[in-house]
């Protein structure tokens, strides 16, 4: 069998005399205009549509972003809390969702104005590409020190088409969806709708996710318009919570008893409508505008013990959040052709607003023998929160035969206000406000040493304000926003080399260093609730590297790796076991920032033994990850092997594609992610066992 396979592969390679034609990628995230990433003085990577969809379930970004160095995407197998994503160590503190990273879809913000975001709204089956920016250039987007993740969705097709997909996975997982589109006059429309449901591999981890992405584009003379509608519905996603080390080692398939006792779960509904407008005023002057509005509703039942909610200041064990958000920006681009070079100038402004009603309820009713847990009880919190952000920005991009130089600056001003409506005996008025402002410049240059070689350097400032979720709680179970929090500011530096040989081979190397003041970090995590505070200075430094090469006409190699040293530069006190009202455990200078793996590596071999067959072999490595500030608890380093294969079956009217995938081939059972500073010692979310996926996709032309 092996000899026959070898002969088949050899024959296929021998019949292909010409190298595969490769299309130059274009990105818009780094400088907000279409640019070849090879010439940008920043770390920006592209994950194309084939990688996002071929042999993938197309539900989570963790399926593919592991290939990007410096990006740590951890699938918690917990759809109540979504993915954990960090970029060069920023965002690792997030108890759920994405923090410190700006999230966009087609140039329209998918992050809330306070900086919190989720990538669950990404319709990966209709993705054209995902762009990932790290380093100083993230300053161009304001409240995001870690970077930018942008989904670019497919343009409407030029002629009518429709497709359907069905995928089955381990643990009774099922994903099915439809997508299609058509053209009309000077425009077109594209729609993608899907549902994913799973029982989960642990008790209390079942979930359902409905995603809709609808897009229309049209032109009228010098004007181009676009509308994008996204919708997410996740009813009663169960939360299995974390495990202690003893529980993890005894049985990684178990669930903490409090999760089932309180029926921990979360319902999330989000919808957003965004519009874009582009006016080509002259050949040299373009005007771009974005306008968006959306709502997000969350109802979460936590595992906080009913006895702990006796204090009149305790906000309860149920979160009921109704949020609306809106915003827009307008910018003007003007290009000046100089002798042998080009200068592009951009200036603009943006305004974003977020309004939310946050209520808290007890997660029980009754007392004694008649007490019922895991249900909505008495009101314990009621407040209206508002955030307004105003930004001004300007940038200049000079391109010549020898150098691409970039200079940008952004001024941001944010105001967070809370109006308390729950004022009872023992619980005073907690109204108040926080104000933040920052100027974040960035400068960079890429030198064209030869057609195949670029050397670049960049530097910039960044800042992060606390999100409403991070400011939601005070230490000791107190109500009201945490008005003691300050914004974190950072200085970011990067230098690198980019190389390509024109025959498909390429390599990058980036060295980076970030220094942050007033780092925002978790004080405690308990029962799904996180309390944050500022802990002083931190630093993050390391390197990232990628290498890609066609080994033969039908075999491609891709590899990436990064090393990061993320540590606290100031000593401080941390909390031990609950109840902890005053931190009393010393964290030494030089302690590692939890949630950040020191090393990561990715290797993929993708082969096409036949013109309609693609196979892939993936090797993923993640280094040890500390779970708490004192570095006494950690998840061990792990190396995983994944296998996938696709088989394309084109017919006269339908393009069929069969796919199969096996993840965690070695059936490694340990911690997949950590819950930073979990107060009860339940730091670890276990890795799923060996899993499989089978899918069928059809597209009618």
C-alpha cells in the first residue's frame, strides 16, 4: 500500500512541469488602504479562503489562526465564554471574548466601543481572507495595544449561485448552512447563514450557535456603497467551568459540581448593521465613510454560592445585560505624485457610543429546603452605563523605489459613566464616571534592499482603557463600577526582515518589545465573575518567524514560530483563596504574566497527490502557560498532530467537496486553556480528546 501511494505521488509530481501560479496578496488593515504586505513596515499576515475553509469545520478561528506567530487562539470548548485570543501577550487576561485586539468585519468595527469583542460573529464559510496585524501599527485603531483582526468577506458573485454544507463532528456536533448570491444592475448581494450545535465532551457544555452574514454592494457613478448585516444567536450555551489540577488529572472529562448545581449557562444575541461609502472625488482624492449600529443582549447564570449573596452590596449571581452601540468614521485620502515617488495623505475623525443597562439578580429563589438554584431571583443591581469615544487621526504614507515610510497619529478621548438605580439600605448610590484620553503616534519605514528583500522598523504608543466588563466589579463583592481603574499605556517597538524569491518561497523575522505602564490584570476570577486592577509596569519582548516553500509542484511547506518573554516589572500583592478582600500574597518582580505561552510553533505540509485531492499534516506546539500571578500553577507544554483531506468532485452544474479531519491524533489529555487567577483553584479547561469531522459542501453554479 505504501509503495503504491509513493508511486502515485511521484507520478503526480512528475506530470506537473510548471510551478503553480501565485497571486500577490493585498491587505487593507495595516494602513487602511490596499497595500502589498511585503512592503508594509509591520507584521501583517493573511489567512486565505482555502486555508479557512478546506478541511475545516468553519466554526472557530482557532482552526486556522494557530499558524500566525504571536497570536495565541485557544479554543476553550466552552461556547458560553468564546475563544481566548491574545496578540504578543495582549488580551491574555480576558476572562471571555477578545480584549486588547481590535476586531473588524469589512472595515466595520465588530468590537464594542469600550474595546471588548467576540469573533463568534465571523461567518468563516463566506470569508475571502482574514488579516492579522501585530505591533506598533495597531495604534492607528485607537483603544487596542495588541493588534487588529479583520475578516474580509466574499464579494457578491457576478452571477447567481447557491451552496449548501453539512458537517458532522464528535460529541454529536452538527454544522449546516447555506450561502449564495446574485448580481443586479451595478451591484450584487451575498448571504451566508449557518447553525452549529454540539453536546460538548463534558457535562454541562452543550451549545448552539446561529450566524448570519448578509452583504450587498453597488455603484452609482463615482460612488460605491455597501451594507453588511451580521447576526449571532446563542441560546443557553452551557458553561462547564474550569477544573482544579487534581480534577484534571483524575478525569479531564468531568465538570465541576457547582456548574450542574447552578445550571451555569449564557444566552447571547447580537445583531449589527453597517454601511460603507466611497466617493472618488478625483483621481487623487477619495472619501471613505463607515456608519454602524447594533445591539447585544446577554443573560448569564453564574455559580456564585447563594450564601455569598447575603451582603446588601453583593450584585447577585445572574447578569442581565442589554447593550446598544453605534458609531462611524469619515476619512479623506489624497495622493500626490512626486518625481519617482508617491505620497498618500489621510485625515479623519470617528465617534462611537455604547449604552447599556446592566442588572444583577440572585441565582436562586426561596430558602432552606424550598430553595431552587440556577434560576433568576431577586434584583440586586440596576444601572445605566454609557461610553462615548471621540477620535481624530492623520497619517502619511510615502512610497518610493527605495523606501516606504509611514507616519501616523491618533488622539482618543473616552468617557465612561454609570448611573446607579439600585439604592437600598446598605447599598449606597454608586454612580460616577471615568475619563481617559491618549495620543498614540506611530512611525515606520521599510527599505527595499532588493526586489526580494525588505528590512523595516517601526515604533509607536498604544493604550487600553478598561472595558465595562473589566470595570463591572469591585473587590470584596461591592457593587458599582470600579472607578479606581486607570488606562494602560504602552511603548511598542519592532524591527524585521521580509524575503521572497518569486517562486513561492518566503520568510519573515520580526523582533519586538513592548513596555506597558498601569497594566490591567485580574485580581480574582470566581464563579464567572472577574475583578480587575492596575498592577504597574510590564514588558513583552521576543521574536516571530515564518517560512513558506513549495517543496515540489504539489507539496507546500509552511512553518511559523514565536518566543515571547512577558513579565511583571513591578512587585505587587495578589489574592489567595476566597474570600479575599485584601491581597496578601507577594508577586515578585520578574514573575511571568499568566495566560501567555512562552513558545509556540506551527508546521503544515499540504500535498496535492491528485488535481482534485488535497491532504494536510499539521503539527502544533504550545509552551507552558502559567495560570496565576505567583506562577505556582501552570498548564504543561503540549504538541498536537492534526490530519485533514479534501476531495473535490466537479460536475456540470455543481462543485462538490468532501472533507475529513482528525484533531489531536495522539489523544493528548491535559489543559487546553487556563482561567487566569481563578479564585477557587479551578484554573484549567481540559483539552478535548481525539476528535473527527466529516463534511460535504456543494455549490451550484
